[in-house]
């Protein structure tokens, strides 16, 4: 399994590192280093990053925020993370372009599929921020959508755990890891891999997913070189 073009989904929470909130500079630098190392192999990389380290729309709604406004705040949080990652990548001499799903020039370029593919084919990193631009959709759905649009070979979901388990391994020590699983099994077992909209989108468009631990240095390169770490999700 060798990939020409991938969509990497990173969680905002992971960016917190050891912190309770915001961006951990050390974690950000580690991510940028791994992405720069992967880009040097010639693989085209699109990235979607969540905003949960700054604001999460759904939990905002639980605290009394209007859901639409809360989701819009979450979209802006993803833009902040995307700019931080682009800046960190530039320190590694890797060019990165931030696209936004809602207009906010000059902060980022308004997302255009053809423009994004041009950026990827030039060997630059394309970072897709602000989710889908619509409320009621998560960044997982934003990732699935962008992965399908840019015709990625695979969607890589970089998380804090090393794959999909029968239960949450952080809470249940008897949880067992799956090496591979189908979308239908994820539905049937009610596993919390991504939200249902994102999972359905990947299933319908035959977009495979690899869930892996991004916090271990070198793992991204291993996944891209075809090493079977993490969990492979397919039809």
C-alpha cells in the first residue's frame, strides 16, 4: 500500500499536548516535523484539523450557546489551528496554503477544489479549514468531503490512540484493537470512530480510512510507506 495523495485529519484536542487548552508549541512542532518528513517522500498531503482545543460547537450548545453560532465559533477555531500549523511547516521550509470554507481573505484563500489540487500537484501542503462552512457538520465530515473531492487515495485519521478498539482503551483496559474493520461493522457495533455523516460519506464514496496514533514520532511516515499500523477501515 503506497499512497500518492492523502487527506490527513488531525484532532484539535491532540494539539493541546500537555496543556488544558489551546496549542502546545512542542506538539505543534512535532506534527509539523512529521508532516515535513512525509512531504519530502513526494506524497501529496491535504490536511484538516479540528478546533476542539479552542472551542467545540456541540459542547458550546450544551452550555447555552446557539448551535449555529457555536458551530461557527468552532469553524473559526479550526482556522486558528490551521494558521498555526502552516506557520510551523514554514519553519521546516515546507510551503503550505490555508483554504477556508467561508470567505475570510486575506487570512486564507476561499476553498476551491481545482485550486487545492493545483497546490497539491506543486508539492505544497493544502490545509482545509472552517469545516464544510456549514453548521451541524463536524470536521470529520469536512475531512471526508475534502478527501473525496481531492480524490485522495486514503483518509488518515491521526489520533491519540493507535487504532479502533472494541471499547475506549483509555477507559476499558480489556478493550481489543481491530487491525481492520468495515464501515458496516462500525455501524453495527456502534463504535465512535467518526460521526455517522462522515462514516456514511466514506462508505458511499469508497474512501478507505486508516486510524493511527499520530502522537508517536515517525508513525505518519510508517503509515505512508505502507506499514500496517493502526486500523484499516474499508467497505
